[in-house]
C-alpha cells in the first residue's frame, strides 16, 4: 500500500466538493451571503466552464485573513465543533475556496470598509497567493474562477454536450431562485455570455420574493401559512397551493419549484416533499401523483437541532426531531387540505419518490398517531397554525420594511425572470400555447389521437397541450427544445424591440423577413369544399397542401426553357452582350416607371422605345459605344472560356468548335442551372417541419355558439402566446390579426397611472422657502396659489394647500395668515425628495399650466422633470413583470388599455407601438362564422 501524493489527495477531495458549475456558484454565493451581501452578480462564460465570476457587496475579507482565505480548512465562521450548535452561516468547513483553487484558476478581489482600495489576488492550486495588485472595485468580494475542471478531463467531457450545459445553467438559475426567495432583500443578477438571463430585485418580504420569481398568476393560487410549535421548537412558514387551485398552475412535472428550506438553507427533504405531494394530489382529486406542487416551506428549528454536515454540498440535513417536523408539516397540510383517507398511507407508494430519504423511514406509529388526531390536527395547545389571505402582509415572519414606499399604491409586479430555460415552458410546445388550442381539439382528445402524416413532420399528441408527464425525461425535453429550435428560425436570443416593431424580428433560413401568419384564402374550385370538409378521415392526402405545392411547382416549370440573358459557352455562364437600346432602356426604365406609376410593363417599354426614337444622334452614339464595349467584353469572355477548354486534355473538347450562339440544348442546360438555383433557394437545407395542428370544425362551431350564448356584449379576445418569444402574443379581433407586445402596453398603462395619480413623496425642508410674486414669476401665479384648495386651518392660523396638483407633484405649501390679507404669506414647507434640483422652477411650470393652460387635473400640470421621472419608474416597473405572463394577465392588460387609454394609443414610453398589424381577416370568414353561430 502506498500513500497518495498530496496533490492527488487534494484533487480527489476537491472534486467531491466541487462537482459542477452549480456547486461552485452555490459555494460562492453562500460565502457572499455569509458576508452580508445584499447584491450578488453572477457572470458565466461558456456555461461557467470558461469563467465564473461572483461579485458581492459584502463585508470583504480582512487583510489578516487573506493569506489563508483559500487554504483548506481555514474558516472565519466557526472555531470549534461546538459552534455548530449556534451556526448561523451557510459555510463552516473552510473547504470551498481551497477546493475551487485545486481544479481551476482563481482570482479574488476584495475590499473591506476599512481598506482604502481593493486588491486582486491570484491563487495557486493549493490556495496560496501568488501575486497581488491594486484594483478599482468597491467594497465587497469578487471571486473569478477560470478554466473549471482544467485538470479533470473526464468531468469536463461530461459537460461537452450543449444539452448538459443547458441543464447546468438551468440548475444555476433554480439555485438562485431558491436564494432569491429565502432572501427577499437580496438583489441577484445572472449573466451568461454577457446576456442577463435572470434577475431578481430587492423586495420587502417572502411574499414579494415568491411573486417576483414565480409570477403573480401562480402566487394568486397560493395560500400563506404559519405554524409554530413550542416543544420541540419548530416554526413553519411559507405558501402552499390553495385547495381549489388549478393544478396546471400550481404544479410542475419536476420538483424545481418545490422549495424547502431548513433554517434558510435550501435543502432536499424527500420525505417532506412526499408528504406534501400526497396531500396535494388528494385535494386535486386526480392522478397528480407524478406532479410536484409549487410551494415554499421554510422550517426554522434551533441550530442545535440540525446537522448540516451530511453531504459535501450541504443540501441534505439531518433533523434531530424529524418526526415532530413531519407532524408539524402534516398538521399544516391537514388544516389546509383535510385529512388523508385512511387508505392513502398504504397507497402512498404511488408517489414516485425514488431515492432514499435522509430521514430514517417513518415508523408505523407516526402514521397511526396522525390518523388518530382530530381533523384539524391541532390538538396540541402549544401549536398554532394560521392561514392568511395573500393580500395581508402579516404572514411574513421576517416582515421587513416596505422598500417600495414611493409606489406603495402600485400593485406588485413580479420580477422580470429572464429565462429561456424553464422546463415547464419548454414542455408546452409552441404549437399548442393555451386554452385556445385545448378548445379546438376537445373532440380529438375525447376521440381518436391525431398524429401527423407528413413524413418529416413532428408528431404532436394533442394531450401534450397540458404539462405532460410523459415528456419528463431530459431526452424528450431536449427533443422538444430541438424541435423548437428548428421551428423557430434562429435569431439572436434577445429580439430587440426595434426589430420587432419593424417586423424584421423573425427571419426564415434564407434571411428574409418572416410573415408569422399567412391566411390562405381557399380557391374557388375544389379546394373550398376540401377545406370545409372537417375530418373526413382522409387527412393523409392533405388535399390543400398538395394542391398548393403542385401549383407552386407549375409556376417554376413555366419558366423552364425561357430565354435568359446568359449564354452557356463551354460550361461557363457568360452574360450576353447588351445592345445600345438595351443600355438605353436599362438607364431610363426607372425614371419612366416613376413618372407613370400605373402603366403596365409593356406600355413602359413602348414609352422607352418612343424616347429612343426621339434621341439625337450624338446621344445614340454614346449608347452604341457602350454596346460595342460590351460586345468586346462578351467576345473576350468567350475566348477565355474556349481557351480554357483548350487546355483540357480531352479529345472530345478539341473536337468541339466554339459556338457564339447557344444551341437550344445549351439553353436547356442553362435553364437547368438557373432552375436548380431557384430550387435551392426555395428549399432551404433544413427540411421544413410540418406540424399537423388538430382542428375540428365542429368544436370551433360549438365554441362560437357558446360564445354567442354567453354574452354578446363582451367581446372575447383571442390570444395566443408564443412560448419562445415571451413579448410576442398573437392577438385577434373580429377584423384583424395582430402581434401584441404586452410589456409595452403595460408600460404605457403604468405610466398613465403614475402620471394621473402618483403622489411624489415629500421631505420636510430644513428651512421653508417663502414665496413671493417675483419668485413665482408674477402676481397672477401667486393669486392662483391663494385660490387653491386648503384643507384646514391650524390654531396658529396656517393652512395647508391640499390641491392635488401641488400635492401630487411633491409640493407641500402652507399659507400663514397675517392680521390682514396683505400680511398673509405662502411658504414651501416640504419638497419631493426623489428628484434632484427640484424646486421653484418646477412650481412655476405647474402654475403656468394652471393659469395659462387651465390645467385642472394632475396629469395636465406635471413638470417635465416629474414626467421623465415617472416615465422612468414605469419602465422600471414594467421590466419587473414576470417573463411569462399568463393569458389572464394579458387579457386584463388589454381590458385596461381599452378602459384607460381609449383612443390615445401612442405606444410605450419610448413611442414604440403595442400592436403590429399582421393581416385583416377576410370578410368571407366573418360571414362564415356568422352563419355557423346562427
Ligand atoms: P467557509 O465558507 O466554509 O468558511 P470558504 O472556503 O468558502 O469556507 O471560505 C473561506 C473564508 O474566506 C471564509 O470563512 C470567509 O472568511 C472568506 N470569504 C470567502 N468568500 C468571501 C466573501 N465573498 N466575502 C467575505 N469573505 C469571504
Ligand atoms: Mg464557504
């Protein structure tokens, strides 16, 4: 037996701690959180394998600690194992930085509050400092990890496929989501290859944090709970799906949104998860056993009651009184969903919890105990469970101050969660975006399954419209991702608003702008009937498709044999010489066409001919010279072509004589060449995917009838989301089909609302400003101020000007009454504090609008500075909207647009349009639908 070399030992143990990009990110952000950071930026390059940078604004590393910060088993967090009983930090083993150093190149830049400037340290594989230099960064620590797994080729190889890398990135995002929820006040940004792919802003509490990462639609279906036990001390809080919630909103096919925390540490607790899933599937009254409810559960127990040191990544913990914790969780579940039927514990194996739990298996006794308890489950006097309405803020155990004071009347908007990686989103194929699809294929769902018939089509099961358990495996996800990729033309990951509004956001593989929707108007003969024939069982022939394609081909074959402007000499294509008239025509055609825009091409040529005839000799000569030169070029090229052929050693070639005129056979060849080019252009290299969308005329009819019956007043909106482009929705009214950018619309609505009634927060001035005629620009303005509404008169004779036009614009003005009217005066007591250099000139703007512009409403007299501030706020708030809006959200936005914006549809704050007109719906269809619905 031999002892392993120290270097090998280090490598082996390190690669157990750091197993992937996500474990590096986890260790680094936990270090940042332990250093009290409130802002963490994570930047990855090449999925983290080239570079991982985690920057925080925490306490920094003290100069004295720097030499050992990355040396294994050095930590500033505990001194001995007893400290583990009081552990409040994420880290305690002093292993992470050292481990990262042994498998990559590490730079650490840090500055504490006491340091004058930051210093960047380069570290070697043992975690010792090799060099240092001053740096410009502010307080906090930045750890840069380069060339991860540089010395572990097999590990690196493991991540060599894009799929694995994408999965890794998704895991990083899920991890950050967990920390984002448990640390509401933490701001996080995740950047990959310089593009921000996910971010979370600072919010006041867990509810807001959940909203920002899960979205308002999901959080609307959740109920907050809190449960406290005294002996043993267990505190549970969080959010669970409401009993009556829609399972498609509150569950996923994987546990990525099932958040369990023990003492703020994201952990995997299979047994708790299993319990919650049991109750959830019971209440959903369907086979949800493979679904994972979305929930957030924070378990707080004394530090001494947990052992975190179980796995290298600390995601598994041992709870000392796990049975009590399970019981507490069960109590919450029972109060919310009712007790499990007696048979269920036995059946619980159905829930596919596969791996071993860290908990010891639950004893039979516990189950019995649970079943013996009253239905409320709260028999213990020391136990308190409460469910609160989501609108209340009290449920938040760590209720913080509302940081959004300026906008406290705003409804909450979730964070802009930038992710192209959400499995759930990926699972929902673009072809079947939402209920509008479900509705059309109701019939098919009940009846036969439709499969596609085109040979290269992607088979789509209509049932896939719902989150489909069968698509759970990574394999199928990948397939769908690929499918999406192939369906959606490759475009840069972020489509700029500009491109979108110009209609150039989507390109086909040839680079031409793509018209997302084309309405095909049925031809008169034959096709109409075919088109209207619903499900005649003869789908495999695809009558309309085959008809179209033969038509197209005909167009091209017509061209076959046409004389072109080229000759084919010795397999070389040579442009034919142009005549003098030809040159003249070429030069004058644009201008003649411009002068006669409605004239046909034949008449244009006649007009040009006329012009040519009237041309004077000298000018004609000019063109003849050009023609002569072109003839020279033609002859030269022919000579060259023939000469080249002459070099060829084939006898056959020698036999052939140069021909100045292309023979008909050459013309054929030439046509073939051109034809092939057109074909090539027509057929992109990637075969066009054909997706068969199940469509049933009768369910469409049924739907229309239902619609008619329901209410004829309220117009129903047809909305279809494009999963890959969250800011593009297809929107149809009776008359037209449009693209809608709900974010721009929401931004405009927010802006309008802010301009109408947002009150700027006011700060008291140290010294009031006494207003005079000259200060406000004239006596008429002072008079207007005196005339304004006042609220009350205090005992000292002063009254407050409560006119909303002043108050909303952040002016707190009081009138101090003197003995006579002449002795009264006005003074500004408080001013808006959110705008720099805000003051008298802005008051003047308001007064001018009031006096000269007769402004009665707040929005009519907003000073310019306020307008741009509020516009900025609207943009900021709109950016925090969740990336994936629900259909209801968008419907609601459109509804508010109609109510609030009326005809003034000027686009977003930047003037960009909300809608992009695609096409008008032909009259014929409108009549059809009328007939159907009657
Ligand atoms: P542990 O977190 O278990 O203590 P690490 O190897 O992760 O071990 O970190 C070693 C030490 O380096 C920490 O104890 C801490 O003092 C310091 N440190 C690491 N990262 C940071 C950071 N982002 N901010 C401040 N100190 C840090
Ligand atoms: Mg650590």
